C-alpha cells in the first residue's frame, strides 16, 4: 500500500428536510455559551449547532415546527426567528439558493 485512505468530508443533516450533505454546504446556526442563537459563517464557532440546507421551505418548516428550539435545546421567540430568517436569507443569496 502506497497511499493513505482518502479523507472523508464531515456529513450533517438539515433539521427540516433531513437530507444529508457535506458540512460546508449547509448553513450552521449555533447556540452560544450565553444562550443566544446566531448564524455561524465559519462553521467553527463554539456551541451547539443545527444545520439547514439553503432552501426557503426548510427554514419555513423549521420556524413553523420550532425545530431550532428542539435541536439547540433553547426557547426562541418570534423576534429570534425573524432575526435568524434575515441571516438565512442573506447567506442563502450568497450561496445562490434563493
């Protein structure tokens, strides 16, 4: 054997549609140590993370069913979801999904 095994890319699942993809192709939201939920552009911020694919219907489903609350073990209000939706739309445009 001459070479090492190929490096596997980390896989994550969208909390809304459950599709699995490379970690870097999904949008990550994280609950910080202070309990605030924010968008994590780097994918490396410390805290509990939840992933969404860039589809608007996935964010809508996450909001309707309060999937961030469950995945991040936190209670979010409507204003929190409004802020997260703004971050989601901005990042989705950059990725080219919206």
